[in-house]
């Protein structure tokens, strides 16, 4: 047991000292509640050794997260793009400070050698920085001044879609997580993330980073638990505007088509999992260079008209 | 035929100014346009299309079966792989320019046919529908050989076969919105026009013959809901573009869930047209009238909820009533007509049912004194005052010439009321204060915000909704995205 404790803490303790373990909780509205259901489930490392008992979020926890995300969204979207960029960049600074912890967690959860886990963590932090720099550029790349045939000012610009649910990738527990939750944050969406079912620990640690960052409470909400239990109520929730189905691939008892169908009744924007090389359902290689399409998937183009005249 | 009570006997009475019907030849029957040829339906089935202003049968039109749809999709696939996809962009561009020019050349024919089949005033089909349709082809023609500069990567690729299902309110214009960007990007098309308005699409097929567009690049399958469903659910369709009701849009989204088909959905709306106490009132009145009575209110982005600042509500409603009294309702072929016929008895029944619900729920109903023609489908311009946000006429899309008037006190209240609805297609703002316009425009959750104007459309300007009004944009550079693999997110 001493060995696992060591794997999940950054402090180097004397072998005889018994480590102080953490209670893993949800992150909703800037607070760390237990699941209202009182349930937890056991998470192990890649070799099946006990790592933690993690909160098993319920439908009700999911609904609470939607309320928190909705309440926080307008303020986040209302911040200037420059400010959102700074706030997100600050998160990357704090991720850097937790490097060792993330490396240990990624190595344990994904069964990677330390060297590879370090690469994944470095890539995740750099990716966070890449996205942070997009906040005040998206509108320039994705917007347009439209030369209409008449005396009108006509401008189109992207706006956040609103409340976005992210089913985080099942395999890539930090790089995949960062690659899916930051793009919607860039433009001012709030996010409810359903963490990787079997590898949720980096997501919980990330929520601790977010809680001490300048990202307002409720802008990111982290649910741990079973994807098959949490995805359906979130997909059909009327106050959720969009859903990223990345983590529907490889989740037990879930097919992404069913989740997409549940999202249809409220005309949600659905980002499907990208097909694998042979068209199969497979988690993508998250080390590939990101494109702004993931940001744009959670935006709405607004076009404003006004007459010109003296 | 065209009457307005308030002007009868006044010096401003208009003499009839009928457009000539003889400029267009309507065949007694039409087949499906598949692979460059007109063919009957596989089971020889057909339906009638009528002039909604007179109930006269205009033509018999083939009703495409699943087998016919399959034939059309195969033709489109062949044409995409063999001809249209490999064709250099600049050659595709020239075909589209040709189509734009042919539409302009034959504009009067198209305008008359549109008015006969749809019931909209000739003034609108002549001045809006047909010229804007031609402009759409002209705009997207120029994109066909510039796609690598559109912001979707160095070599953006088409999806393949686009299935397009369009509504009856702007039959030719919606056809143009759908076909022009699809062809410009190298997709081929199977298009299903609305059951009640198939004729301009079939005349467009004749225009394609003149343009010498290769067979199979555009296929037109007429029919009703079953035909549309067969098309959307055909396994070899790559991209779906649908304009119509939110209910059908949801069904389509559900049907294609779990497939790799991409979709653009342009669905319903319930736009708030917001008038502040400092608004330019004369312009606002014209904007309100245009917002809800243009095309008999059968417009997804119609300004069907008038939100008036409380201090000017009484005066504005009086002036609005005076203006409605001058609207000329009647013969759509008369060039003086402002408000034409409702497109179908089904639509008339829906408008009637919702307007009756308005009365039953306690709102006050008013219409100008106008005599409606004895045959055809008609609904007088109607105004409801004393409407609360909970009333059905404030929440549901009526798709008819019915305006619900609500009031507000502060800008924040106007925003809250405007946004408190599942739809988010369009909105209007009327005020002389620039900073307020921009603040309001930021707050409104709608894809198109018209300030001190309403119901303006342009091929360069992206159009589409937030929330349950659908997703994807049509028009402008944004309108290319859903037809390109690299541009598609949904």
C-alpha cells in the first residue's frame, strides 16, 4: 500500500511514514461535494492495484452541475477575450506546478512508463497554452464583414453556444481531457465534464487546480462516475446546448449514436467522435496537432445588420 | 379583388394592376428530374399542386417513391465521382454563373410561377425571391475556384451527395440557398421541394437543361413527407440540408444519430422585434409590418413578437393599426397587393387554431376591416394586444400574418423576454441609441439581429439559428463550411 500512496503524491516521504490519503470528490459550482447518492467506486491502476475510491456521480449530481454551469456561463462569456486568455493561461502556469503529480497519476492510470507520461503531461500543458492564446483571435479568424448589396453595415462573429457537456476521452486521462475541455472554454462556454470512467484521477486533480485558479466557480464542473449513467441525462437535458461525444467511445455500455439520438430532441450541437483510419470507432491520437475546429464546434455565428445613412 | 376597407372610396384607391399569367407555360403534368431527364414515378403516383389564391389545380406532379429516390441518389453519386467532383473549380464556377444569368433572364417567368404556386404577392416574388435567388448563384459561383482561400485548409473536399429538403415559403430562394453552395464546393444534389410548391423547382430543371449542366449533378424528386424521409435516410447520402419545422428537424437529427451523415438544420423561429421609446417610429412601423406581414408571415425569421417599451406602447399600437388599415390584401398577381394567400388549407387551419387560442387565452384580437376573396386560403392581418409571455401566441411559431404585442420597461427586461423561448433565429432592435443597439445585439441569443431594419437577406450574409432554431449557416463564407469535410462540425 505504501507504494501506491507514493505513486499518487508528490512529496517524497520516508518509507516508514504512512501517507495521508485524499478523498476524491466531484467539482460542481466551484465546490467539492460528494455525490448526493453517497456512492463511490474503486479505481485501480493499469495493473489492477487500488488507487482510490472515487465519487460515483448520479443523475441528480448531473442536474446540479447543469444549474451551476448555466449560472456561471454569462459572466465567463461576458469577460473580455483578453481576460479569458489570461485566466486560462494562468491555469497552465498552475498545471506546470503540479507536473510531478500529474505525471505520477497519468503513469499509474494509463500504465505508461514515466518518460511517456512526462511527454503526455508536457503536451497537455502546452496545449492549454495553445488554446489560451485563441481567446482573442477566434472572432477574427471565424468572423466576417459581409459586403451586402445595399447600404448596410453587416458583421458576423462567433459567440459561445452556452452550456457544453464533454464526455472526456476514456484512455487519454489528461491530454485527452485538456484537448476536449479547453476548446469550449475559449469562447466563453461553461463546461460539465464527465471524466474518464476508469482513469478519473487527473480530472479530479485538475479540478483542484481550477478551484485555486481565476476560472470562476461553475465554469468547469467535473463529474466522476459511470459514463453510461451520466451521459443520457446530460444529453437529454433541456438546458444543455451542446455535447462532445469523445468519451462515448470505449465507455462501457455506451454507444455514441444513442447519446446523439438523446440529444436530438433539444437540437443540441453534437460533436461526434472522429472516425478512426478505417472508419472504425477508436479514440484518436491526442498528440496530433490540434485545429481550431474544436473551438468552432461550440460557437454560434451571429450576424448583425444596421442601415447606413446620414 | 384587392381590397382595403379604409382606402375604399378614398382618393388613394388603386386600379387593379394584374401581372400577366401568360408569360409562363405550365404543363399539365411533371415528372421527376433524375439524371438529366424527366421521368414518371416508379409507381406512376402523382399529386396535384394548386394555386392557393384560387384553389385552381395548376399541374399534376410525380410523387417519388423510395425506388425513385434511390435512382436519384445513384445518379448524384455517379455524377459526383465521375464528373462534378473531378471538375476544376473554375469550370464549376462557370456553370454556376450561367445558372445565375439564366435565372435573371427568365426572372419574370419564375416570379409569376412562384406567385401562382405559392400565393405570395407578385411584388415579393419579383423583387425579392427571384433576384435574391439569382444573386445567390452568382455569389457562390465565384467561390468554386477559391475554396482553398476560404479558411478551411489548403485543399477542402466536398462531402459527396447532398440531400436537400426545402420548405414552401420561399420555394425558389430556398432552392438557391441549398444548391448554390453545394455545387460550388463540388457536391452533387438530390433536392426535394415542398409538396405544395414544386413548380419553380421543376422550371429550374428546365433552366439546367439550358445551362447544359451535366446529368445527375442536380436531381429533383417531388413528393411529400415519405419522399423526404426516404431521401434523408438513404444510406448513400453524405450531407443533409433541411429547412422546415423544428419538429421535423428534431426527427431528422434523431434519424441520422450514430451515422456519419452531416446536417444543417434551419428550423423555426419566434423572433422578438424590440422597439424602444427613442426609436424612429415611422421606420419602426414599416419594419414591424415588413417583419410580420412579408410573405403573409410565413417566414421562419418573422418578427412575430413585438416587444414595445411600455411608455410608447399605446401610441405605437394605434399607429400600427392605422398602417395595417392601408395594407392591400388579395389577388397575389396584382402588383399593388401587399398581403397574398396562405399557402395551403393545412397552414390556414394551423394559423386559425393558434389565433383562436390567443383569443381563448385572453389576448385582445384586432384585424383591419378587409374583405377576403371567397375562394382560396386567406387570413386577414391580425394583431393581438394584452399578450403575456405564457400565451401560446407568444411562444409557438404561428407562421402566419399574426402579430403578438408584449411590453417591457427596461432593456434587461426586453432581453430576458426576447431570449425566454427555445427558438433563436432572429431578432429586431429599434432605437436611435448606438451603444444600446450594440449592447442589445450582444445579449440577444439569435443568429441574425436586425437593428433599425428587419427581414434583410443577402447572399454574402450568414443566416441561421441558435438553440432550437437549428445549426449551421447558409450564406456568405460561413455557408461553404457545411458542404466541406474540413468545415463541418456536425
